[in-house]
C-alpha cells in the first residue's frame, strides 16, 4: 500500500510568489525557496508526460525523477509549505510544463514567479514564454548547487582562445581552497590522472564493496506501477530499481562511498569488467543532479577522508576533479553556447544510431555488456560511456543529435546541461575541439587493456581486417583515414597519424572496404 501523504496547508488568499520547483531541483535549501513566506507563497511542482517523451526516456530514468519528486513533495508538506502539485496520473493533467503552469497562473494569480535556474535550455525558454504571456514577472535565481555561476564561467571564457578543463579546475581549487597547501596544490601537483589508469588484471576485481541500494517504499512502488503501465513501450527495465530518492538516502550513499570505495576509486576508475556494473564508483551523480546532495558536501567529505588518512591523494583528487572540474566545466560550456551548441557537427557524422543501442542485441562483447547494464540499471560509469558506447558511435559516425537523444534517454543522471556537452563535445568531438583538445579515439586494444571483454568476444582487437577483425580496430583506422586532413592540424594526434602513415595504399583500401561493410551491416 502507498505510504500516507501529508496534506498541504491551505493556499493563501493572495499569492505573492509562486515558487517553481523542477524535477531536478529537489532541495529545501535551494535558492528558489530562500525567503519563502508560508503566509503568502506557494510552491508549484508538476509531473508531466512531456518530460518523459520529448526524448524516449527509459523506465529507470522516469521512475527516479517521479519518485524523488513525490518524496520531496511529501517533505515540503511536512514542513508546512503550501504546495500545488500535479501528478502524472491526475485527471486533467495537460501533459506539459507550460500548460500546467498556465493553468496554475489562472487559478492562483500570483504576483510573481520565482525559479532557480533550470538545467535545460528548452525548459527555461518554455517557462519564460508562459510568464511573458501572462505578464507575470519571473525572478530567475542562481542555482547554488555549483561552485561557480554561469556568469563567472562566461567572464572566465571571454578573453581565452581555448577553454580547457584543467585551467578552470585549478581556478576553482584556488578560489575555494580545495586540496590546497597555501597557494600550491596538495602533493605538489594539480592532477594525478596518470596514477589512476590501472586495470584489474587477469584475476578481476576482488571483494568490491556493494553499492548502497534502497528497497522501494510505498511511494516508489506506486511510481513503479505507474511507469510500468503508462510507459510500457519505453526502453529498459525497472525490476532492479533501488536508487536513492530522498536526501537521507543520498547522504547514506555518500557516506558508504567515502568509507568503502573511495580508497580504490582512483586506481580503478577507468577499469571495466564483464557483469560488474558498480565497481569502485560513487554512483552519486544522480543524487547530485537531482540536488539531493550538494557538491560542496560531497567534495568536503572526500577531502576530509584524505586528511584523515582514509583515502590516498590520487583517489581523492581524481574524484574531486569529476565534481569540481568536469561538472562545473560542462555546465559552463552548455550555457555559454546554447542553443546553437546542440546543432554542432564538426565531423559531419550522419549515420543512424544502430537499433541495438536500445536493446543490447549485438555480438560485440563490450558493447553488449555496457548497453544491457545501462538498460537494466540506468547506469554505466564514465569509461563505459566515453570509451565503449561513445567511442563506437564516434568511429561509426553516428549523427550527433541521435546519440545525444540516446544518452539523455537512458541514464538516470541525465540532465541536458551535463549530458549534452559530455556527448557532443567530449565523446564525439562534434564541437571541433571547443571542449576537448583531441578526439578520444582508440582501437580495440584499449578495451582489451582496460577490461576482460575481449576474452569472451569473437573479435580480435589486434586485427583490423578479416573475419575476426575487431570493429573498433577497423573503424579506428578508418576514422583516421577519413579525417586525416582535419586531424593533421592537431598536435595531440601526431603519434596516431604517424602510425597511420605506416599503412600502405592496399592496407588503407582493405580497411576502408571492411569499415564500409561493417557500417552497412549496422543500418
């Protein structure tokens, strides 16, 4: 049976602020709720089909948003805040944020709207349009779940010919005093990435602590039942759903990671192993992106573990770089370049996304493992995304917008501000190097080095042509051949192009022929 839901206090007769809270803004300390007056303000939240169907969202992603929203709504009611909440299955639900907000404006007639900056350009434009149509002022407040503001990143970027993560990351380390020894980085260097590239070797991962998982309570069970019927045709499964959906659960997951997996996170952060989805990763990105956790408390917990001697510097720095570095950097890139960023396609990638990305039905062992895991859990770690599913799409030449839709659809932590730059820029080099200094391309030998996938695969990563040739290796050389003129201008590609130069005309032709045959077979 569903758990009882606290009733919302009566709405004030005259509403001063209608405070809009979106599905990825689930924090009672958010900027939108600052100065909330229970005698004259109302919180507005809405579950709408559009947010699950504008991309073909997987069941796990839909469920984690809906369950987290309903738990947050319960928390607001328990705090005595008046709440206008529309459920997906409410009669008369109009299906979009703009229509539901319009209805609320007609009913409540607030003097103004208040909103923490959304993480999705599309959503911001939609809500702004409604406010303008009804001539209601919209106060847009900074999202305080970041170390920097969009304006700060814009100012940082203004006079720079190149934007690189490393230098923005250092700037934020200095400003916020994170892993610093006075003016210098702790340990004498900024980046310990070179220490964080180990594989598990032939024996595989040993005694990996299990992640924190949470049995669905009544609210979540109700959501799962709704998703299984309303979105039955959507990809993925919800049979294993056990993500944290409340702040208390998110804090428990954070502490478990710090205590149990952070010490070996750095060493094995790039490693993969068949059937092992969780390994030493934090699995906190979903809770962070829904705002159940604040990045400051996550970074401080990791930093405190290092100071207490509970985790090595390389692991702690590598983890903090993902949050203080990449998370801040990709958000800055997104808001600096939207909406035009979405249409970039520097390599003119036009191939359709293979249908098996939605099923995992492929004979390539690494891809099958990563995609089946993704559809089952709504999760894959960063190397699976970048160097398995992303690398294959880059080498195949998949149209960027189709790949972007897939990543936004299938992962529980996917919000466009973080997903789009990571996909289009970092993974696919679609912005011509605006975000990443080189295309992240490699042959099947990389996957063989970092995993055990190749041992159970019919393809040989050492072969580029012939019946047993690994598609990654074939397509890697084909990628270099096709884009050689463009890549020649990039000094970081010099070694790879030097190796390419060793291939004679016949070898190049054989690779091109095999690559074309493989590409045709995927369409």
